[in-house]
C-alpha cells in the first residue's frame, strides 16, 4: 500500500511481518520492519485514516485476524486490536463515513466487523453480507459499499476463502457507517457448487459526463 505521493509503501508478508519501503531511493530501501511476532500473517487490507496521520493495516488467517494502527509520519505501531471474536481470515477493509473501519471476515463468521477509529474498539458486526466476503470499495457518494463474495472453488486463500455465491454484495451504509445492510447482489457466473467464478478484487470507477 502506498502512502502520500507514492514515495512510501507498506508491504505485508505472507508468513507475518511488515516492511516500510522508501520507493524513491535507488535501489529502494527498507526504512522500518516488524517481525511476525508483531504483525500477523497474510496481511491484506491497508487504508489511510481520514485525517491522513494514521495508517491501518490488517492481517488474517484461518485462526483469527487483527488490525494495526501506524503513525503515518514515524511508521510506529501505536495500537493493535484482535478481531478474532467476530470471525477469522480478516481480509478486505473500507473506511466508511470517515470514522468506521469495515473489516471483512471471510472465514468463520462470514461477516463485517465494524471498528470505531476514534475509540479503536469493535462496535458491531454486519451479518447479512454473504459467504466469504473479501475486498471492499466505497462508492463515490459514501452511501454504498461494494463487497466481493468468493466462489466455491477459490483460486487463492485456502479453505477459508471458499464461498458459495460468487458475485458482489452491495451494502447500504447506515448511522454514519456504524451499521449497514445488504440491499442488492450482483451474481458473477454460475451460482452452484460447480462454478468456477471466483471474484476477488474490485475497483470503483467514477464515470464523468460529456457535453455535445
């Protein structure tokens, strides 16, 4: 994940750990590193806080999940929180309403844990997402969150990434991001156990208007 103008990158490690990399030096250089005892395995989500002074990184495995807060200026880990009580294999994240972190648990739970970034506490969960929710993107207006749901033959991520209905769940943001609910679903490919569809990443593209 790149921060600011792209001169710095946060690189998570599959087996656990984190590197902070200066991408402007030749060759690129590691400016700070954390081992697997400090940052859990299979890090995926990465977001910059609304004020720009915090960076949020998560990690998730078959047995749990965590989220970490770093000072964007010093790259020091200033806080961490386990999300394992709500599910396993924490993966995608979205910053909703400028305050709430939505963290998808695609393993046990199949839900979204909601973290209040002001208190850094889990304040709720959203259950009606779908099986194996993965990466998320916020709509330009901030009122919708699009969530990919993995397929029954997941190509990556192992058993915890296996879903049942490949597609995109559309979540409506409520209470400023503290809660939400599923309002629509876009299926991708066959919706049965033999389906080879396996949505993972997604991006929201803003379409402009043209005048004649």
